[in-house]
C-alpha cells in the first residue's frame, strides 16, 4: 500500500498518551493526522508530539469525521461516549478501534455492532491483555484442545488499594461503573476468550461500596474525595453458560485482601488446567502423577511480527492496522466484546434487584 493509513484520535487523555499514540508512532505505514479533545490544549499537545506535518486539531469530533482522508478513528473517551462516537465514525466511512469496555450498556454496544455490520467497516475493542505472551501461549493450548473441555473458570481483577483518582474514573454517570467495568472487563474478556464460550445462561451479581467512603486508606494513587466516589469499590459475579460451564468474576479497586491479581484467568478443563497467578502454570496428571509446568515465555516465539516490540499494546495496534490493510478479520471481534458488556451489565442489574438475570 503506497499511501499511509491516516488515523484520527478522539480523546487525547491518559489512555491515548499512555497506550495508543506511542504504539501507532512505531509504524511507518500509519500517520496520526487528526486529534480531537473537548480540552483544546490536550489535542494541540498530542498533535505536536505525535502528529504528521498536516495534522489538524478539533474540539468537536463530528468535524473530524467530515475529513474523508481519515481511514481509522480511535475512540478513547469516557465509556458513555463510546457508542455515539463509534456509530457516527462507522457511518462516516471510518474503521474504528474503541477502547474497552465496548460501551457502558449492552444496548449501546449492540448499536455499535449493528453499525459495523451495516457499514461493512471494521470495529475492534481495546483488550490488549489478549496480546501478552502468557495469554498467547495459553490460547494456543486451548485451541489445540490440550486442556479438554473448559467447564470452570475464574476471572481475576483484584487490587488491594489502587483506586484511580484522575480523570472520570470515579464518576458513575460518565463511566457506567467502577472496577467491574474498568478492570473486570479485561479479566472477563480474557477468560471467555480462552474458553471460546460466548453463550451465557444466568448471572448472579453482588456490588459493594464499603471502602469508598474513606478518603485516606493507603491508596497507591493517593487519597480520593469520598463525595466524588460515586461507583462501586468491588463487585463479584457468578455466571453459568448454556453448555453448563461456570465462570466466577471478581473485581475490586479496594479490598482488604492479599490475594491480588489483575487481568488474569484461571481455567479448569477435563484434560488439564491453567492459571496466571504465579506466572503461567499448567497443571494436570500424567502417568499417575500430578504435575505443574511453567513454560519459559522469555525465549522462543515472542511476537507476531519480526522486529516488532512484543509489548501487548503494540501487538494489538499492529494486528488492527493489518486487518484494515489486508481486509481480514479483526482479532478482537465486536461480537465477543458485546457479550462481555452484556455480562457486566447483568452483574450490576442482579446486584440492584437482588435476583438472578436469566438470558433467553
């Protein structure tokens, strides 16, 4: 392809500066040509640091979408804005990378999927944990059937005290929730992906705000304002799938526990099991003896692309760019992300009603 893919960045905050823009800057076949943020100075700063020579800045994303030279739009805004911006971008003829979670609600996520199907444009969601070396190794094992039928799994997203105190993380209206929708979404996506199971039957959820009232409790990111803490500090979900499999999801920004694991999964199958709790560990029995294997992920195949950084966010970015360039399927499919959002919403709904949520 002679011309470079021109990308537009909508939302120039932390996730844009920490993940997406530095990753895209590594590719010679991509140029960042447009930057939009409701805070004009942030868009201008991003353009200076990452933009091509003719890069433009905007405060209204709809003006950016009018630029027909833009091929791909990155939606990196608070969660509740994912749906309208993504739908508008797809309908304007752009491919879209939307940060996780897909949307704040299942209804919004469904609108995004419908728009992608209607327009024929590519849509993917930013679940970069799939691109870690432990995840790639374990996924290959699962695809080869080495663990057998996976019928029980745990999705881990537990922090002892690491409440994000910047941006809008504590604002329920803009985010749609707290740790469940923020980090629980990564753990659940990783778990369902390993199981290759996206057909839920029932969800029972509990949601707590027990520690959010305390503003100074050893938080890694400093004290928060209890009055601004409008989301949960922990949430838990028990999920049964239509094929009988069970998934337990745990998510917390603040919890009195020493069992701290984030964006990890534990899976149990008929032939063996695996977890990510102390590096990647494979367990099972062989010749009448139990075993635990820990593959060395520091040697051998470490990346999809020769000469490219093996950092998950870079692999994720490259995979989407290649899907656009080669007109192939995206690796993180919106249909899969839709189910993740559906289950997160069901946990919140179950917690509020005190009843299980049952799917048709």
